[in-house]
């Protein structure tokens, strides 16, 4: 999946000469937490977040505020030269960028202009959607040898049980380095027959671990 498929293309932006007041009012009106700052050609030169706004504007709880702060240009508090993505970048690569840099948004740029924006909330929603966690179903975790063709054998059990698989995730096994953990979400609320058949085939079902099932 690429960023073009999930990015928000209705990007709210502001010019660097506009004031902090303008930015605050726009972010409140549009109910957004990140505001790309662009030049006259539409190229991105900075980003302002709700955190930047909170740090720039003193809280009303600490006494009288200086109204002149609101009239400062937004360029005074923006993060300059922000990290950007491209519409054809993979979503998982973007997630790594978010994690490694601790950012809350990723403006998407094509031909020198902002064409979209991705936020950490967008990535979280996409993760939930990809794993099928928002749909009714059950989760099964299976420890398997890290060898070619093992996924085919496991999927055959689900096929024979006429079970619709919503998602499959593969994790390294921290206890046994020559094994993997398959996390399979299946569209059924009663996976007992699947678990029994997986164990009959010699697979180590880690979850669910039910009393009386060996």
C-alpha cells in the first residue's frame, strides 16, 4: 500500500507571513493538529503543530498574556525543512519515519508541491483496518518453523474448515530463533475446530490457550 491511497488530499495550509493568531483560528476551525506552511509556489517550508502553538502561547492560568505574541508571523514558531514523503512511498516505510523521528505528521510532496498529508492517527487507523481488528472475529497465534512452505500448510487447515482469514501477521519468535509466530485473525467467533485441527497437524497453538486442549 502506498501513501497516495491513504493520504488526505484536502490539505489546509498557510503562508509564512500569516500570524500565529491566523494559524490558531484556522486550526480550531478545521479541527486539525498540523498545519503545513507553504511558499507562493506551493512548496513546503515548514510545519506548525498544536504543540508548537501551546509552547508559543502562554496559558491563561499563569497570568496576563502578551497580546503581541498573536501577531508574530507563523514562521517564527514553525518547524523548518520538515521531513516529507512522496505519494508512491510505501505506508510501512512512512511508519518507520514516524517512529524514528518522533513526528506527528508527514506532508506528501510531488513535483515540489504539497499534495497530501499523513498523520499518526491515519497510520493507526490503517493498521487497525489491515489487521481486521475492527471486524468481529477471533485471533489465533501459531508457532511454526521458519522454513519455506510452512504458511501453505497452515492455511490449508483454515481452508478445510471453510474459515475466512481476515489477516496474517508474522513475528519473530524471541524464544526460538529458528521459528516464527503467525498471528491469524479469522472471521469466526468459535475457532475451536480450527485450533484442534492445527494441533492435529502438529502446529504449536500459543493462543488461545484453553483448558483441556493439548
